[in-house]
């Protein structure tokens, strides 16, 4: 198996793992935020703001992984 073939198999797998990790992290963050809001409803605005910022960072990591895959796909062709 040459380098291009190995890269062609590894790139979709890498995006899938990045998306799975992002989904797990986002689910844990939202769960923790909802539990915090349930315990202290008067702080829901601050909790929700922090959760949205954290979710944006989590999604940004997945987008970075996708960009790296697109960059390496140019080497396969």
C-alpha cells in the first residue's frame, strides 16, 4: 500500500473520529449546563452564555480537523 492509498483511507476515518469526539464533548457540555440551570435557575443567563461559547470552541475544533483533511486531500490526487 502506498502513501496516497493509506492517506485516502485515513482521512475519512480522521474526520469521523473528530466529529464523534466533538459530539461527545458537546453533549457533555450541554448536559452539565442543563444540570447547572436546574440547580440554580437564576444564573441561567450566565450559564447559557458560557455554554454557547464553549460549544463554539468545540465545533471550531471539528472544523479545523475538516480543513486539515481538505488540505491533505490535495496530496492524494
